C-alpha cells in the first residue's frame, strides 16, 4: 500500500475542535461477483436505481452534507464511473435542440455535485487497503468514507451529524444499525455504552470492535455499516494492520487498533431508511421503494405492482 508521511495533524478551529471534514473517499474497486454477468462490463456502482446510478445517490448524499471533494478508489474496467460525472456537450446540445430542459438539467447535475478525483487500486485487498490510497489526497485532515453500494433516504440524513460529531471529538465516528442476531457474522460489530442523542440518531460510545464475530460471542447486534468519519491517524494504523478475515486488510481491525490506543470512537445508531444495493435482493428492494416514492411513477407503478403481487399479470405500458 502507499507510504506517506503522517506528520500533519488537522488544525483546530477557534473553539479548539478539529475542522469539519470536507473530503470523502468512495472505495469502488470491487469485482461485484454477486451481480455477474451484469457487472462484467458495467460497474456495480453504475447500476440504475430507477433513473440514477447508485453512485450518484451516494455523491448527492455527500454533497448535501457539505462535502465537495470526492476521491473514487477505482479498479480495472471502472473508468465509466468517472465519465458519469463528466460533461457531455453532444448530449446536452441534443437535448437543448429538442427543448427537453428537464432532462438537460438532469444530465448536467452529476458534474455540478462535487469535484471528483480518482486513483487506482491494483487489486481489491480489503476495505482498509482501499482507504490507504486516500492518504495523500486528504492532506492530513479528517475525512469521510462512503461505501459505494449503499445510501440513505435524503429525508433522513445521517452524514451531517457524523461530521459534526467527529469535529467535536477528533476521533472516529461510525454509523451503526441494529441487525438480526443471525446476521452479526456478516458485519463488524460494536460493543457500546449509551451516551446521548442527536438529530441523526442515538449517539453511543464504542468500547470495542469485532470483525464478523460468531453469534454466541458478538458483543451486540449493532453493525458498523457504510459510513465512517476518520481521523488522519487511521493511515498509520492501516499500515500496521495484518491481514484478517478473508486474508484482507480490514478497516475494522485498524479502527480497533486506534481504539486500544485511546482514540475516542463514537457511533450514531441510524434508524432512518437505508438502501443496501450490495446484493441483488437489496438492490431490487431499493428500486421498488424509490420507484414507489416518485410522484411521476409511483401511483401507476404501485397499481401495477399490487396487481402483480395479487396474481393479476395485466401488462401496462
């Protein structure tokens, strides 16, 4: 993984707090084997949820939280992700000539959300390994990590509260959700102590982190999911992290190392709507949920869907 100096420390503001993070990293170099053969040539992050790719929802979430600098950690065959956030003068000219101003605005919107940068991860060796490639880009400051296959409902934002909390504590802030006990083996699990509440949800102090524990030894059913706000010290911890579960460098293990060294770790227990598109069933659920919410599609789609579920196979156009 890259080797960089970690001497820089984030400068405090006038109140002695760390500056609020303004950069985000989206690891997006995975092979997406659960979606093959669809993802053989099309990145999973560009699969459409109604009429926007998953990745655009994530960048919109970051932009709404005040983050305007985003690094995509990409892999082989994923340059089209960058293309989506570029301008298309030919397409814009075509839509302008047609007078289709609504679609024109939608085509321009991705390029206006944030500054998009990229770097290449030669092979996917774990989330910690992917995050390590961001060290030179974030420049000694705290930063957010947003996984490339999940996002939250824009009416129930989570990231702003996470960024504010990290600026106050200077440590690690995690997003947590309650999962069924039978599913704790799929996640990093947090041991916690209740602390307070915020607009984003319940704030807890994290006392331990365990990567994919067995059900009978899991400290809780609070799972670490795809939003993190991290201090710059995480990079040194990643360098000292040995391969763990699956032979990969796990970010959870690196965060646990900082926790043992006394770095404060907090979590916000999110109880809003989270869309997890990392597996086909979650992806399909997200498509249906968001299509039903659309004022232009929802009424007709829900009518058809209800008939389909009830055995009425009438086709609609």
